[in-house]
C-alpha cells in the first residue's frame, strides 16, 4: 500500500513530538523547529482569517490538538537544554534579549502581559463563544432539518441539494461540538507554558549556582533571559493559535472573506464617516489635543464620506436604469413556451386568507405537515409521493383551497381561519352552536366553532381539529386515492434500484428478462389502487419472478402477488382475535361471471349482460347496507379466480368496496357472513 505524502508528513510531525519528550535535541535543531512552529501558527492564523466559512477549516480541532502537543514537546526540549547546558539556541536567546530590549524587567512585564491577554481575553472569550455556539447549533439542528425538508417538498431545492445541505448541517454540528472541547486544549496549553516557565526560572537558577558555579546575580540574569525567551517562543505561537480559534468561532456565515466583510461593514455608510470626521476635527481644533493629527484624520473621513455618498447615488441611478432596461428586454423577449409545458404531479393552491398557515414566519406549519404526509404515505403504502407544490392563487376565495393532480382539479375545500371544526362522532347528544359545514375529506357534517368553544366541545366528546389538520387530512386522502396514477416508471426504477444491492440475483432474474419496468409498474399500480402497501418489494418481486414465465397479464400477476401478501392483507382488514363481518358471493353468480370473461391479446375483460350486472350490483348494495348499518368495513369475500372481475364490476358503483379472495385470508382469521350477493 502506497503512503501519501500528506499522511507521511502528519505521521512524522506527531512522531517527532513524541520523541522530543524522550530524547534531547541539539540547539541548532531546536532553532529550526521553533521557526517551523511559528510558521505553522501563522499559516493557521491567516487561513482562519480568510476562510469564507467555518467548514473551510473543518479539521481545525484536530490541528489544534496536533500543534498543541508539538509546541509542548518543544517546551520540554528547550527546558532540557536550559537546565543542562544553559543554552537553548539562537532563537530562544534572541527572543529573550530583543523583545525585552536588553532589560529584564521589561522582558518579564511583556511576557506577563502576553499571558494575561491570552488567558483573560482570547482564551476565555473563545471558550465561552464555542460553548454557546455549540449549544445553539445543536438546538437549531431540528429546525434547520425541517426547513430543508420544506424546501425540498416545495421544489425549491433538488434531492441532491437537500442531501448536500443535510451533510453540511451535520458537519457544522460536529465542528462546533468539537470546537467546544478543543478550546480546552488552548487553555491548557497556556497553563502548561506558564508552569514550564516557572520551572525553567527556578530550576535554571539552582542549576547555575550548584553546577555552573555562578553567583545568584549572574544565574538570575542568565536564566531569566533564557526563560523569557523560551516562554515567548512558546506563547507567541500559542497566542496566534488562540487568535485563530477566536476568529473561527466568531466568524459570521457569509459568502465573502472576513477582511472584505469587516471593512465593508465599518466604512460603507457615508453619514457615519462624515459625523466621525466632524467629531475628530472639533476635538483637534477646540481641545489641547494635537490638531495636526486629529484635523487631517477628520478631513480625510469627511472627504471619503462625501465621495462614498456620491458613488452610492450614482449606483442607485444606474441600478434603476438597468432594472427598467431589463424589464423592457423581458417584455420584448419571446415567451419561453417550454417552461409552460411542465405539469406538477400534485398542487395545493389556496386563497390569500390561508397564506398565514403556510408562512413559517407567521407561525404556520402547513409546510411541515406536507413533509409528514409524504413520510406517512411512504410508511403506509411504500410509495414515494412526488413533490407537492404549494402556491397561493388570488383568483380563489380568501379561505378556499384547491387540490390538483397533474394540473387538473380533483378536490377543493374551504376553511375559516382562527376557527376549529367540530365533528360529532355519533354518540354526543348535546349540541353546540356554530356555523354548519361539511368535513372536506369524507363529507361528514361538522360545525365551525371559535377558540373559546374548543375546550367545551372536546369535553362533550366532539372531535375538534384545526384548519391545518383539515387541509393536511384532505390532501392525504386525495393522495391515497390517486397514488396509483402518480407512480411513474421512473419511480418504479428507483424502487428497483433501492433494493438491488441486497437482492442482485432476484432483480437480475426479473428485470428485464421476465418483465419490463412498465409491466411491473402496472402490477404495483393495481396494488396501490386497492390500498395494498408495496413496501415489501422483495416478496412482490419474488412472486412475479415465480409466475411471470407463465403469464404476462398484469391483472393475473397482481392476483398472485396479493396471495403472496396475504399476511399483510389479513392484518390490514382482519384484526386478530376478533370476528370480522363480511359479505360473500353466491357460487352461481361467481360461475356466471367467469363464463362472461373474454380473453384477448390485450388482456381479459368482463362481458356480462347489462341487466344481470344491474341485478348483481343491486343485490350487492343491499348486502353492503347491512355492513354499513353495523358500522363495519364493506368487505366482500370471493373465490380467487373471480375476485378481480367482481371488483371491476362493483368499483364504479361502490368506490370504498374491499374485495378479498379466500386465498388472501390467513387461517387464523375468523369471518362471519352477514349476507350473500345473489341475483
């Protein structure tokens, strides 16, 4: 395996830090390493300064750990040289003499000031900002995730963009969480540097007096310079890293560089510059302050402020002219007809009175509910609902909304904003006052009530729902009714791809050798049309692979699949431990239906005499009425071979009818017939 250069550099960098704790290094090598340490600190500082966003320095917490351990190892090495030889190289000696100007007192004071600045100002502030930022970033994560889902749901972003934004959000959360802990490295590094400095000073004086034969004054002079130099060599890079930490954790999220942003925000308002310029000029002329400094500075600010104001005025005029020109060009430009050809699979249009329900800034949560609808349908039916477009329409009544499927209106409703809909479940005897209406999803009688009536209505037993829930429920029911036609070939291909990795053999056998994507689509649409979940795609595809070699008729293949899904069908309609009331079909009627089936190359169809069809449907209606009076689901049980033809006969008259064959019922299910369809 070939080792990358970058990996090798990091490995050597860390290994060197570990070795410096153990072995002694010559002073000339220490000089080189101290210079390298300053170089790395400056590179990190300017990268932090010019990074456009914090994730440009996503590995900063790791850098902080590496540079801290390397810097401490150099501290240890220099301490060995100071105590052993009384010489830590040119760099340490120069820092000790040059920074202090040859004066020990000045050098000590400068060193103490650097320690105070790093401890009290930069470290303390960076630590607090990192802690607060990490907490708020984590708290805001759920809201940001929902905002991404809302943008995806409304079509503002694509699936790829949503994935990228989620990844970036996760990276930001991890970064600020790591920074909260990484700032402790900086604080600990400064503390360790201070302790090492004290050890160098005391230990050096002792070593100089005992082993070097120096007087206390000579030892104090010599080792104080070395200690200050060593401390400065350590603290200055540490100060640069601390400054980098502060810059990163306080960096505002923007697309520009920090320098442009700071200068632009400070010197972009002409009025501010002119007022400050006047204030400086007045201070220079009317106070003992040096006028030759304050007056020129004030004059320069006034001049620059006036020039900035002139440029802003010209830019505004140019922008207005450019906007007018663009509008004129847009009017003259030929209409882009192609954009008008796109048809949204699902649209929810609403009047201006409903806008607050969809506006997040006004506390509306309709967008979040739409996201939950897509998740609910995916879990319930195993189908991915297309993007649901939400848009206001001034042509509608203020409180009206319209649901469209593929550009065609399929349902509508009307709500009263700031009201609640109360529905009597059937057992509440006491009536409440309100505005009579009908629930839009199931067309049940209801009453609009006010907020003040809500608590009383709920205490009486009424089912009370708010306007967003009404719209969401209505939209969910419409999607359930039309989910079959919304399932496209591309959706089917995506479902196939989703399970292909773990079921390669099955997919390779089925597609395209036995069935095409379009044929699989027809089977899945048949299942969805009757409310059967297609989440268990493996079972569905296994069944298709078993029978597709015998027949390619989607209707017949659907029956085989339904029998393969009998556990799911039974659990959906027949609760375990309960007796389910159903309607059966006279065997004579079943035989008559089968005798009327005509087979063609395009498939089979039912050619039953219209009079007989009418009588069968009337008899079915009478039997279903018994179930309805009992408050039960309209379930009809037939033999397997008749099921799909009987449903085709009945679905145009009874949309909610559930037709199940005996082969789709588990053996532990208890059924009780309340009637039989005869004619």
